[in-house]
């Protein structure tokens, strides 16, 4: 499965548009991580635990989008986008979406 952020895939022809493929996940912080990251927030520097949490969430959302596209019979997903939003205090959603297509 090819995933691209562009409208086309160089050297390939899109023969059919199948619809929007999407995948999302909601991840929550944990108390222990909040304490250590609060200290880091005071002293400065990267909040690595949160970076890792968001990386995991992005990977999961992309994987679920890819599975959704595969269920539609897609060869690729074009115009892939990622968005995040706050769902609750301490919880964020990451959604990946794009257009599922078949290629020649």
C-alpha cells in the first residue's frame, strides 16, 4: 500500500477513486508521566514522553487508515493528512485520512 501526501503518485495512474480512508485513535496521558513531564516543563527541554505518546498515536492512526483503505480494495491512499484534537483533559485524538484509490 502506497501512502502519499500528494494528489498523485509519480509514474502511476489512478484508475478509480474509492472514497475517504480514515483511521483514528485517542490516547491519554498517565499520572506518572504527567509528574515527570511537569518537572521537564519547568526546567525546559523536549517533553520526550509526550513526543513518544504522539508518535505512537500517529503510527496507530496511519495503520488504521491503511487497513480501512485495504478493506475498500485500494492500492494506495493519496492526499494523506494528519490532525490532532483535544478530546478530554489529558486525552488527544489523532486522525489520519486520505483518498483511497486503485492504480493501473
